[in-house]
């Protein structure tokens, strides 16, 4: 896991789909689970979605709280 990727979860937006415009860190677990079952997109977006899925699935979303508090 790259700490830079954790920061990117808070700033990158979903570029398409039902949750277009929502920050990746704020995507619901069921949506992330759908990607885990159907396949993550290629490239950085897929890596970020897979990371967020792992955080959500393992109940580790709280790891992002200190990063949200940064100015």
C-alpha cells in the first residue's frame, strides 16, 4: 500500500457511472463489492478502487480519517 494512494482516495472522483463525481473514499461498499466481483478497471482508477474495496471490506475506512483532517 502506498501512502500517496490513500491521499488520492480522498481527492479523486469517480469519473463515470451511478456515483460519477463522488470521491472514491466515499463510494458505498456494495458498489466497491460489485467491482470486486465483476473486475476493476485497468490503470490507476482500478488500483484505487481495489484499495478502497480492501479498506471497506476489512473495516479499515477509519485509516482515512486522519488524512481527511489535514488542511
